């Protein structure tokens, strides 16, 4: 773990460095046998004033002094590093465990210093000779400290004098605790100024206005002093929920998972389907299960849409249960208008961050590197997805290592929770977002921008019960285990899109672009390249996988278009499908085309 240092740490190490420098200089002037300095110099005079003997130091004595100075500096740096490690782990640096570490560091550093110094005296024929060397070092450390302290006080009061002269006409401000002496007007001005300072550009980030006419919370009163801004509390006060999660996860969480190689994608799909039928009385077509697994492989955003009561939410919920996890459900509200509905906001009156369950789940997942984290936005289109989910839609365009959320701008020196680095949270790579969407008059239409980034599964029919056969017990599958299954499928040549597959798909894509102006971009192609192998490895075939993706990613965009040329184009498209995939091929596309053509009958 990397320790996070503060500026005060640098000041402390620099102070020890200069102290050790004074010690070495003092030792040089204390040497009564040096031919380079005058006898009776001021340092020797100080030693005589304290009745210290003047030692004729030798080369071994100087080596001992240098080693003690060097290892004292290393010991100081080690102590600071160990304290910061304890704080980063949210542990008490004054606990017995860390005191034992401090003692061990002391023994190692000074043991090495003394050991090297004593070795320099070898062979030791006269014990008084070694004893004089230690007396010499002791005098150097003591007198060096006195000189360092005097110079420090001189510099400190000199700086204080200069600053006082520069601010001669300014009143002296003394901290009065909780501002008890302020008038009500001054107190109000202080609160407004503190809000403006602490929020900074958060208002723009969170979509809040900055004028007092909107909410009055960010306006600054004229005449308020900019120096009267109350600082943030510690991380426990500002982020109580995240800090509690951090403590719990560091101390408690551990889990065993199924060993790699004990299950295949085919058996995973069949077993999950049978589990749903037996345990939950939910009956899904095997093609829907295969498409769901392939969707997980090709996108971190999946939309399950269709009629109410067809099992959309259940599929997401029970997949987590089946693999030994627990999915997170966030019921979307019609009032959601911006990112604060998901990620929360800083409350400048309570001076703490209003943490949402969604944010806390993401933060907890950042500690669980082997757990598959499924986050469900239930009835996601009851509000406009582009409003509250905009940050995530943009982030999904970046490489996964750049999936970072700006949670809150933090002042310099504030120590945030461990995985909230500089106020930013990295979306855990173990995370999938699954949205359920109903199609009725109470919901908003999901735009192409959202659809393009997601894999969409449609649920329009109630599935018929079937006989349960084979293994139905749940499994414990890790994130790494699931990725390994996907990688194995994607690496199988027979499962990949070949030249012939791409040629036939290009014919359909070019036809749709010419007739309907439906673009078939690189994003869709990349999704197909990932979707098809996993769908086939789960027991399906290539044509069905391509049929699924073409229907959901291309033909679905014709919804709501009633121009006459669209009907003519659809009839021609059926003939093209007959030629390329046979008269029974592409059943999903045929079904969707038949649905559209009924509008032109």
C-alpha cells in the first residue's frame, strides 16, 4: 500500500536533516586534535562552559558520528512512513502493534549505526578509546541541538517580526472557537462565504445554480472576510458511510470462489436456467440466457426492456444470487434530474457529504476485487436516462482504467477515505450496470445514445413452464473466473466472426444504410465481435447471435418510422435475408420486420 505523505512530513524530515547537519559541524569544531580549525573556537568554548571534556577525535570517532547522524535521519523518515501507513489503513498509530514497529525501527537503525562505528574502531585494544568516541558523539548531539534551537528561534521571531511589520495596519484576529463573538450579520456572511469556498466548482459539476436567486446557498455577502472559511472536518465527519465501509472491508471481508475449469459457459447457461425454473418458478427461453451472458461479455451496460411482469428484474437479481453474490437495486424515481440522485452531494450546512446507497455500493465494491458487482437501475426510464446517468454514459466511452468519477473537490491536506483518491472514485472493474425498462405511457423513450452503449434484451412474452432437468444448485463464481470463461470463448477460432460472416453482415448493414440511413458504426461491430463467441460457447450458433445483435442494434431504430419507403425497404430486406441466411434464418429480425410491416398493411 502506498503511504500518502503531507507537507508537515517534509518539514519534519527537513528539520531532522538540518539538525544532523549541525551535529556534524559541531563535531568537526569539537575535535581537539584537528589541524584545520583553531583551538579554543566558540564551539569548544561552549563545551568548556558545560564542563565537557575536549576530546581528540580520530577517524573512527568521526565515522561513528556520521553513522549516528545518517541513521537518525533514516529513523525519523521510517517513523513518519509507518505512521502514514497506519492512517491509510484506518488503524491507530498509537496501538501496541505500531509501537513494537517503532521500537524495531529504532533498534535496527541505531544498531547498524553503532555496529558500523564500533567496527571502525577494530581492533579495540583500549576501551577508553571507544568510550571517548561515544562521549565525543554525545557532546556533538547535545551542543548541536542547542545551536539548532537557538537559530530556529531567531529565524522564527525574525519571520514573525517581518510579517507583523507588513500587516502593521491590519487588526489582530484571534480564534474565538465557534465564532461566538460574531454578530448575526457577520455569522450569516461567514456561512455564505464558507459555502462558496467549500463548494467551489461543485455547483457546476452537480448541476446546481450559483446565483442567490435560485437557492441562496452559494451567494457571498459583500464585506465578508475570505479568511473566515471553516475547514472541513476529518473523513469520518465528511464521509461517515464510506469510512465505515472502509473499516468493515479491511477487517472482515473474505470469500471463497469456484475454482477455474469446473464449469463451462454451456453448463453455466443451462444450470442457471434450471435454477430459475426450480427455485424461483421463473421460465426463460435458453436463447435469452445465452444473450444475457454474451451481453455481459460485450458491454458493462445491459438494458432489459419489455412488458411489466415478464421477469426483467428477476433475471438480474437471481443471476447474482446464483453465482453467490447479491445484486444492488436502485429504484429510479421520476424526480431524478442529475447525477446527485446517484452519487449524492456535499451538504454545506451539515458539512458532510450526503452519501447515496448507490455511491456506497460502488465504494464497497472497490474493496472486493473478486466479487462480481451487479448494480440494477430498476425502471430506469421512469426518468430521462440521459439526465441522471450522463456521467456513466460518457465514461463508458473510455478505456476501463479511465472510468473515474469526480465525487467532490477536496481542500489541500484533507485526508479522504482510502479509495476516494483526491475526491475521485474509480468505478470498480468488477461492475456491470443493468437497467430494467417498461414500455408504457408512464415512461420516457430511451434514446439511441443510450441504446448504442448497451446490450438490449427484450421481454415481450410470458414463457411457458418446462421440465427441470440436470444440475440446479447455485455456484460461487468470481469476477476473474467469469472473465476467464469469456476469454476462452473469444479465443476459440470456430466461435469467432470469420470473413464469410462479416461479408454477409456487411451486405445487410450496407442495405440498411442505403435504404433507411441506419448507421452501423465501430461500436456495434466491436460489440458483435465480443458477443458472438460467448453466445456460441454458451450453446448457441453464430447466425442466431448475429440475428440478435442486428435486430437489437440496427432494426430497432426503425421503431416509430411510418414513411412508405420504409415499408418497401423492409420487404426488400426480407429477400436479402432469405438469400444470405436462408428462408428460416434470422428469426428475430423476421419477427421484428413483420411487426413493423403490420403498420403498412
